[in-house]
C-alpha cells in the first residue's frame, strides 16, 4: 500500500466523536489578495467549527474525547490563561458527555478579569472554574510548570471518586492523561480536508500560515502536508513561545503522529518554519499592529480575527508579504483558528487604538 493510502486508512481508523461542523469553509480573500499584490490569499475558516462559538480546539477534541471516554474519566482537569479558548471548548465537549470540566484559569497580573469573552462562555456552561493568581513569569505550557496547581485538584477529584483526566493546555503535548498525539491528529485531517477543497477549485496550496501556541495545530498540519502534499510549506507565527521551544514541540508531536499512523517518516529541521518575532510585548498583549491587522481584515473582508492569536498571526503574514517572503502568485492559506470571543474583553483597548 502506498504511503498516502496507508495514512488515509490509518486516520480513518482513529476513534472520534462528532463535535464539529465540517468541512469548514475555504474561501478566497479577493480584496486582500488585490491589496497584497503578488499572492493569492485564502482563508480556511476554522473559526466556524461550531462547538460553543468555534475555533481550532473543536477538531482536537473530536480525537481527545474518545480517549477521555476510554479511560472512563468523570472529570477533565485542564488549564489556560484567564480568557482561554481551549478551556471554553473543553467545557463544551465535556458537558456533552456528562463529564465535569474543571478549568484552572491562571490569571497573570494585569489580565482582564471581566465577566466577558471566554470566561463568560465557560461560566454559562457551568464549568467548575478555579481562578488562580500566578506571577507574570509563570510558565504555562508544560505540565511540570503547573504541577503544584494541578496536583491538589487531581487528588481532590480522586478522593471524591471522580476519575480525573488531565488534559494539557491546548490539547497538544503528550503529557498528563493524553499519551498519544490525539489533538494534533485532528489537524492532519484538517489538512486533508483543505487539500480536497482546494483541488475542487483547481488551487494548489503553496503555503499555509497558522498562529502557533502549544504547537499541536502546526504539528498536525505539518504532518498532513508531509503525508499528502509534500510541496506545501507550513509557516507558524508564534504568539507565546520562542522558536527553539516550538521547533522542539512541533517535531516531537509530528513525529509521534507518524508513529501513531505507522508511517515511516520523520520531520527534519527544514520542515519546521516558525517566526517568533511577532510575539513582541508578550502573549495576549495587544499592540497597534495587532489592532490594525484585525481592522484590516474586518474592513476589507468582513472577517473577524482575534486579539491574541489570529490578529498576531496576521501581523506576521502581512510583514512576510512586505518582505517578499512569498513567491510571485503563490497560493497562501491563512488558517483562521478562531478566538473571536476574546474581541470583547479587549474592546476598550481596540477602541483606544482607533483614536490614536
Ligand atoms: C484561537 C487560537 N488560535 C490558535 C491557537 C494555537 O493553537 P495550538 O495551541 O495548537 O498551537 C490557539 C490555542 O489556544 C487558539 O485559541
């Protein structure tokens, strides 16, 4: 069996539950393509996956929830920033299966603790929300960095007879109760879905651009590209971690996907393209460039980006266009990974940038 067929049949055999509205739209951004002379820009609208207002975590959870059910967990313990998209979508998926979502929202000094955005939405779903004040340098990505916060909650659940499932932030790293790259496999599927949509429109995809946080989305898309369209580059714009850390995460997750699918393939250094210079003032900090990029896409295309992930990734894309990173007439797909509920807690800052 050739690699393509084997990967397809292995993917089809991975257990899933149905949480998303798929396929998400694939659309040309005609006005932005005219503005960015030289490239054809398309959007893959994963802000429209459904599941409590959409976003990339819905696809991941379609693959993670069967693992939660297999382990007969009664609660899911996870964590994120105060306005975490991931936590909001975990709450929605867990509720569908009568599993208790326990969300540890790690609040850094100065973060917006308004009853709005994802915090509001997670509260409406009656998630068990615990707000934990942490200092500004608190590392969030790896379980070992938050162990002292997770452990007491884990023991509390165990003592109550609620078998807990620890899901790592973003559903990406192989840690906690998720020992295989389930979340990222959702994005191998997403890449294949995109490829089919593009083929139906006679479009060959040269580059995919995506916001990268915990690396699972990027790793899944990269594994998908290597399996199904080796000529397609996947470019990640980091919103939080430095390039070396992300390169390592992406390699680990993508290579584990190949192991899971029993495909004899590995990523190499040239496959992993990450730009970390657009993080600027830090994760979740809105600056004028991000506000301008949100406005640009909203005004030209009527599409809403978010202040933390896709707005920042768009700053990167626009800058790469200006620097001539893309070749003439390349077809570039921006993966819109969602996050739009966060527009609301950032409302006054966005308004402020308008006046300046
Ligand atoms: C809206 C949005 N875009 C992109 C990402 C990054 O995805 P990943 O964590 O898989 O890198 C996230 C993660 O939280 C997100 O919420």
